[in-house]
C-alpha cells in the first residue's frame, strides 16, 4: 500500500498548492490553473484509494468518479475562459 | 358551539375583509368604498353586541389555531376584551363616517381606508388576544397598519413623524417580544387568565422582574409613558381621523390595554405588587400624568396640546392598574373607555376647526364658538370631561381612582397627583373654552373654506363629534345603568379579584 | 526505504515540482505550458496506478483539450494579474501556514485510512456485479450502469457550460488556411482521429476507453480542422448542432425513463439488453461531448447558431 | 418502485432539452416545464407526507454501489420552496425576457438550474451531490451574466471561481469520506460515521466549501455584486434558492451525517460568523444606494440568521425542543426564500419602469406601481420578522432557543439585526411612498407584478398561518442517525 | 539475449532524448534548437519503440507501437515546420 500512500500524499500536496495559488493570485488564468491543479490533487487521492497493489483488481468506482470530475473540470474551465474573453473584449471596446 | 368559535373570528374579519377589498378599489369608486366600510362597521357592531351578551352570561368564546409547536393563535373573549372591543367598534363606526367626510376629494383614499380597517382589525385582535403570543402578533400588526396612516400625507413632516413613530414602536415591539418569548420559555405558554398565572408558577422572582420590565417598556412605548412618549406629539401630523383613532382607541390604548393585561391576567395584580414592580410603575404613571399636563400647558398648536393631554390622560389607566384594589382597577378600566370617547371628541373638533377655518393654533380660536357652535359645544363637553367636571364621564374615572387610592392606602401620593393634574387640565383647557365662547374674533380666520355656507359643516363632519360628546355625557350620567362602562368595569374587577 | 518505490517517488516529486513551477510562474505562457506537461505526467501516473481509462482521458481532456483552451485563451490576451496587488507579507504567511497545516492534516488522515487501518471499499462489490452490468470494463460499468445517474448529470453540466460559452460572446476569429505541410497532416490525422474515436468507443465495453475518451478524441479532430482554417471545425450549423448537443443527455434520459415505464426502475436496464443500450447511449454521448468541446473551443455564438427568435433579430437590426 | 422520485429531476431536464431544440417555443416550454416540475414535486411531497421518507435506488443497484435518491421532510420542504418560487419567477420571466435576444438560452439554463436544485435536494450520494453542486453553480453563473453588463460578467466570473474552489473543498472532503468509510451513500454514512480525525477533517473541508457557496461572512464578498447585477428573475432565484441549496447541504451534513462529530465549539464558531453576518449585512443594506444591492446585502444578513441556529441546535438535547428549533431554521429559510424572491422581482419591475433602482430616487413608486410597492412592503415585513410572516414565528423560536440554552450572546445580535432590518426596509418604503416622479406612471397592473405579490403573500401569510406543517415535516428523516 | 538487446535499444533511445533536451537548452537560436530536438527525439523514440516491441514480443503490439511512432513523426515534423515558419514570418516583419 505504500505506493498508494505516496500518490495520495502527493495529491494532498497538489490540492493545497492549488488552494494556495488560488488565494494568492488574482488574475483569472493563474487561478484557473491553480483550480485545475487542485482538482488533479483530489483526483490523485481518489485514484490512489482505488489502487490495491499490482496484483489485485482496482476499485473502479473512484476511476469513474475521477472521469466524471475531469469532464466537469474542463467544462468549468471552458466557461471561465469564455467569460474572461468577453470581459477583455469589453475592456477593449 | 360553532358560534363560540366563529364569533371572535367574525369580529376580526368584519373589518379585515372590507379593508382588503378596499385596497383593490380604484380611487374614484368612493360610494362602494363607503358602503363597504359602513357595512363592515355595522356588522362588527352587531357581532360585538352578541359578544357582550354572551360574555355577560359567562359564555366562553374561543378560537384556537396552532401556528407553531407551543405557539397557539388564540382569540378569547373575556370581560376585559369586551370592554375594549366595544369601545373600538363603536368609535370605528363614528370615525369612519367622520373620515369619509374629512377626506373627501383627497388622493389615495383607497389606501387610507384599507389601512384604517387593518388598524381597527389589529386593535380588535389585541383586545381579543387570548395569550401573550397572539397579543404580540397584533401589537406588531398595529404598528404596521398605523405607519402608513401617519405617513399618509406624504409630506416631509408626515414622513418624519411616521419615521419617529416607527423607531419607537419597533423598538418597543422588540422588547415586548423578547420579554414575551422569555416568559413563554419559562412557563411553556402564557394564556391570559383572570387573576393571573405566574403566582402559581414558582419561578425566580428577579427573572420575573426583568421580564416585567421588558414587557412594560415594550408596552409603555405605545402607551406613551414618559420617557417613551416622544413619538406621540410627532404623530399628530396625521390626518385628524387618524389622530382621533390613534389617541382614543388604537395605538395609545393598545399599550395601556396591554399593561392592564400583563398585570392582571399574566402576573396577577397581587403577585405583581408582591414583586414590588407596581410601585415603580405607579411612580412612572404619576410622573407621566404631571409631565404631560405641564407640556400641554405650553403648546399653542391645538393638536399638540391635545397630544400631550393624551400622554397625561392615558397614564390614569396605568395608574389605576398600578394601585392594588378593586376600586382603583375600576377607575383605571373605566377611564380606558371614558378617555377614548372624550379624546376622540376633542380631535374631531380640532379636525373640524382646521377643515372649516384653517385653525391649527389655540391663539387663532378667538370667537370660534359663535362661528361653529356645534363643534365648539362638543369640544367643550370633551374638555370639561377631561378636567373631571361632573356629570361628564371623566369625573367618574377620577372619582374611582381617588377612592381606590384611599382604599389601597396610597392616598398620600395619588390624591395630590390627581388634584394637581386636574388643575393643570383646567389650566390648559379652560383658556381655550374662554377664547372660543367669550372672546370676539380678533384676526381673520387663516383659511375660511365654509364662508357663505348656511350650515356650519357637512353632516359627516359635524355629527360624529356631537355623537361622541353626547356619549361622554351619557356614560357619565348613566354610569350606574346596566351595561354601562362603569358597570362593566365593576364586572371585570369582580372577576379579577375573585380568587 | 524500498528501492522499488523509487520510480513512484520520482514521479510524485516531478508532479509536485511541475505544479509548483506552473503555479508560481509569473509568465502566463510558461505557466500554461508547464501545466500541460503536468497533465501529461499525470496521465503517466494514472497508468502507473492501473487506471488506463483515466490515462487516456487525462491525455485527451486534461492535458490536450484543457491545454488547447488555455493556449487559445493566451491568444485572446490571457491577462496578467490585473490589479497586481500582491497580498501583504502577513497574509502570505498566514496562507502558507494554513496550507502547511491543512496538508499535514489531510496527509495524516490519508495515512490513517490508506496505510494504518485500511478500509474495505467498493472494489469487490463493483467487480462482483460486473456480470450483471452488461459490460466487462468495470469503469464503464460504474459510469454507465451503477452510477449512470452521475454520468447523466455530468452530461448536463457539459451542456450548461457550453451554453454559457455560447451565450457570453461571439465566436473567436478563425485561423488562416493551412499551408501544404499542415494540410497534409490534417488529411491524415482527421480521419485517423475519427477512426480512433470509434475504436475507443467500441472498445470501452471491455477495455479502457469509452464515451469520454472517444468524445475528446473526436473533439481533437475538430480542433485540428479549425487550426487548419476550417472555421466550422467540422460542426454542422444551427438545428443539427442543437440535436447533436442534446443527443447524449436526451438519449440517456429517454432510455432511463423508458426503463421506468416498462416496469423497472429509472435507468435500470434489462440485463440482457444492457450491453447494447449502454453502447447506444455512449454513441450519443460521444457525439454530444465532442460537439460541446469543439464548440467551447470555437467559443461563442456563430452565425450558424440562430438561437434568437427571428423576429427579435429583425427588431435588433432595425433599431 | 418509487420512480416518482425521478420526476422532479427528469421533467425540468427534458423540458430544457426541448427548449434547446425548439428555441422559438422556448418561453412556452419553459413555463410549462416549470409548472410540470411543480406538479412532480407536489406528487412527491404528497407521498412523503402520507407515508414517510421515500428512497429510490437508481438502476436497481443497492445504494452504495449505485446512487439512491431520497426524499424526506427536509428535502420536500426545500423542493416545495424551490419549485413554487421558480414557478412564480418563471411567469415573471416570461414577460421580462419576452423581448430579449437571449430568451431561449435563458429558458434552457433556467430549466437546467431547476434540474440542479431538484437533483441536489433529492440526492442521497455524496459524489452525486458534488455533480449537482457543479451543475447548479455553472448554470447559475451563466444565468447571472445574461444581463451582459461588464459588472455582471465580472461578478459572475468571481462567483464561478469561488464556487469552483468551494466545490473542490467539498470534493476532497468526499474523497476523505470514501477513504475512511468506503462508501458514498449518505444513509450508510449516517450510521457509519463516528467521531475521529477522518470525519473531523472531512466535515471541516466540506463545510468550508459550502460556506463559500452559502456566502457566510467573511466569505460573502462575492454575493452582493453577483446578485445585484444579474437580471431580476435570476437575482431572485440566486438569492432565494441557490444560496439555500448550500445551506441545505450543511444542515444535512451536520445533522444527519456528522451529528456525532459536530462539537459545540465548531457550531459556536459558525454561529459567531453568522452573528457578524447579521450585523454587517444589515448595516451594509442600510447604507446601500441601490435597491438590488440592498436586497443582496440583506441576503448576507439573512444567511447569518440561519447560522445562528447551529450553536443552539448543537446545545439542545435531541428531542422535541431541538426539532422545534430545526423547524424554525427551515421556516426562516423558506420565508426568506419567498420574501427575497418577491423583493427582487419587485425591484425588477421598478427597474424596468424607472430605468434605475437608486433608492433615493424612487419617489412616486407607490402611486405608479401600487402593487409592487405593496409587494416590497410585504417582503420587508418578512425580512424584518414581523407577524404574521413565517420569519416572525421562526424568530420567536430562535429567541426561545436562546433562552432555553442560555446562550445570551445571540440576544443582542438578534435584537440589533431586527432593528437594522426594520431600518433598511422602512427607509426604502419611506422613499417609495413619498411623492415624486422617480417612477413613471403605469398603464395597468401588469402580468409581471402578480408573481411577486403572490410570493410575498406566501412569505407573510401562508408561512405564518400554516407553518405548523413545517414542524410536522421536518422530523421525517431518511437518515437513521439524523434529525428524527 | 533479446532482453539485453531491448535494454540496449531503450537506453540508447533515452540517450538521444537526453541529448535532444540538452540541445534544446544550450543551442543559441530557435532553428538550431528545433533541429536538435526533432531529430534527436524522433530517433530516440524510434529506438525506444523497437526496444519495447522486442520486450513485449507480440506482433500486434509491435504494429501499434509502429503506428504511434509514425504519428509522432508526422506530428513533430509538421509542428517543427509550423514553428519555424512562424519564426521566419516574425523575423521578417
């Protein structure tokens, strides 16, 4: 289980790195990157929960959850970028 | 059975439904509006008649509706509520007629009469409230219904007066609510029971004193106890019928009535005396009586003078309540009615002076008696009653208050207060009467709107003050007759001191 | 320390390093590129953790499409810190302290639950029920059978987001037509991507792959087309586009409701049919996801999106 | 089979898809879809009232492996609020957006928002809740920027980013729960979760995420710009419903799932934040120069009130008194939902007529738009907590809980909050009833004025006189460890 | 024997990658960097793939790997072309 723990801890670090950057930055793009890193951290935790060693079959549930999460994340990212673009256009007008 | 449940609700609805309907009437349909108003008032009068008869014969009228766990909306008619209900119903009818005449051709009448009816509904609801929770509900509703009436003219002064009124009453309502909730939490429900309930509850006495303070301060705002009276003189910017209703029935009386309720039917007057809270209350009432009279003395503005007179007069009720003993109770309770009838007469008359001749100030009243004899006659009866000159009703109240003070051994401080205030009353009313009847007109009327008319005023404006003046005279003369306010107050006192 | 853990530690360290570099970079372009690299590395980690489905999805969606969107956002003028108000030193310290403490706490809990006293989770149950799910890829079974409702709502999320993209602005301007070299690549690549998408879709029933991976691959084809100067990016116009967007959610929902009308529960497939039903749903979902992702990349409403009432449009023109 | 439970989600979703396919009919589809959703919710509610909490295991898989939908008293109340409010707002919006070029998108997203709300209130699975939260957040963001102004876009963007951060915090909490307990099914978790570091941390993280979304002080700063710059119908649902969704989740977590984990201290902290929110929000509302901004700050304050209940709930012994307090909390949330939506709709009517919503220039409103002025007054009554509104009863019970638990510190908060609410409401009414030409005369009572006044009447009368239904429903719980 | 060969191939592939990376970092201008990178990486990847195919020993897998190599070749060639064209255009204008 040590591998799983390594990745899970990495996930925790990534999550908090993301939170930190979200709090510290105030432009949209860096914040979006940060949120995506946050998400990656959570996903990593989920997937390491699913990992039960190389010999045992994995737990498919977290995998599915992460797939769902990935799609949600990119949807949100796309929306945020679109809003940002419109704002810049308005600033230019 | 069914009637005992529906009668209290019916009494509420008889003004609520017309009120709501009137809101949605277009401005120009004044005939329909008037009919709705009068219909409601007459139906209410009939229903109240049934109620009086029933309560006198010890029938129970009660409606219960659970609003929340432990919080019941209770309408319950006992002798005390009947006293107040009858007063409000009768005076509502009269005031409605007066208001129809007074507000002719002014804007926003639908709104006005809508809130007017709501205001009466709230007052009647207060009277019929069967527990403290229901009382608080109607107490706050009364605030809400009167605010637009005071602000009705929409002028900066009106808005300012309304704002001040609101500040005071919201604050008072909040304190009342906190006190009520506190008491409710301790007892699990505060029903109004003749003789009170708390003496049996075995609660911490100092807590009860704190709660008493909260409740009385909350109620004292509306009852205009000094130093919580500041809103009342400001609120006289309202149209005359509103002032009349405010001073005679609705707001000020609601506060006084609430104090009576709390002392008699929640704490129990003897228990309250035991707690030592009544002495303080009596002192505040005495101060208010003297202070109000003194302030009234220096007012040139007629309605302001009347307003300070109200501050002073309403505290007679509180004073009567604060003195332990059936006679003082009778004096206080009967003054609830007497003061209402007399004060409404005075405000009607003041409104008529302003309406007909533009007179707002005492100094402008020289010789007005000859120009407006009917109105001035009514004013005179009201004023004499306020001073306490027999046979007008006011005398009865003061007489019983004095007797009660002697009975309770409080004569030493109550009697001087009564005498001093009567002298002061005379000092601020008699000059007016003198000016009106015996001086001749010195300056032209500020705005003579009835010049050239054969009659003094339209019927709708003239008859209401005459009617109420006659009532003030009659209830004084026939004080010993059955169903008179005095008899009724004795009935209540008998029931309160039954235990 | 066990030597076999070395690759894992290396990977984990690189992930953290890349994330740090991406997030602390003041140069946005650099940050985005590092983030894409981070995504690719993450895909390797997924593979390492026996999550090939995720590795595919991450490479296609997490790194690929996110990267494309972020890069194109840079082209829009991605925005340096607007106010450039750096948080005060005290705030920085507080935030860092908070982050440190929380990391330790989360780490502690993870250590407890993964290492110290591991908990039996759903793995056995999910694998045991596989026979009844109609597919043999357990991840697909979870996605489209056990937790199909999640997936349905997730498709709705995609729909909502892409509608948002369409609502807020107009379409991005397109690219110039590709030169011969790029054009050659496109000729090869697009059909290949479409075939790959079909393959991923089909294979998802029993091996890594499925609607999301297929959809993302298909979307990649659209993006390549757009980069090569085909502004529509392979999407149809107007009405058909709406149908395409609705297809995934619609088929899913209608099938679910049909199940409940035919006596079962909502989304309760009859066992014998579940394989085929899942495949049909996946086809529709693939189409919708691809369309949505391409639309998101295109950004904003186009002339082929006459969402507004024609009358309203005329009024606007005339006024 | 309780397939009934899927309809409150399926109906609006299906309508959304239809509205997307037939944009020209979108208004009809939107209103009809909202109405049918209302019907579905009513059917569900009836069954819950008659036969207690119901559960639907989706796909026939046992909850845990599959996802379960559950309806109990709390969710039914929230569903009823959201569907009734959205019905009224939909009628209003059919007028408001009738000329907008973004009409059809509005309706699609509107129906998606309803889908999200209903799905959230019915969900019995933690991860599914995350998905519904995201759906809710994204559709709300898009709706919020339909106004198209720069401010509204900026506010929506901030709202989106913070919402995402909140979702992430929620999601990592979910991950820890799965790590510790091996399931995501809330009924199973209600039994399984016991006090310990895992539960503690997970609860903190999830609560933290939800606090952002419910805009509790000091995480409220995104709310006023977002809610005040959105189109009026959208503001109405954002303030009335979307914020409540996060609050509902907090209640669920605290009372049903983590009831053994929650400590008095934690509850006290949230209560204190709530207290500050009450005072600060009311004060800011009093200072606000624009009607919608005032309403938005008032939402901050009202959310604060709801959090005041938490320390009281934690201190009360399980049983009747706690159920009474919980019912009061729900009643307050419901009343605020109806009142605030009415308020925003009324503000929308005024904005459309006057072209602005500057409070100081609203003179003449009462004459030009009597029904709308009346609505503002009624809604104000409910916001202050005066009788006969539901919030009066709730405040009564709140005070009662204060006295029972002896947590006196909340007394001044409630008192000052009430007075400030009175101040800002009557300040507004003072301007609205003053004479003036700020608002042009209306031709007739418009269709758009009716929904608002109905909502306000529900808040002030229906929830006042028929509130005992709330207390009957709240103890019906689908979660074993929970409220019942 | 086969394994050893595979290992050698993979190692040399890695070396090429390494050199390419050094080139990317050290060479003076864009065109030189591109040159180093694409050449080295394409060759490195080829070697790597052959090595892996040998290790796996399955024809189907080998074909798939070959396909990957071809695609990468195509991609990197095209992108190198596009990048240099872009650079050229920029330096001209």
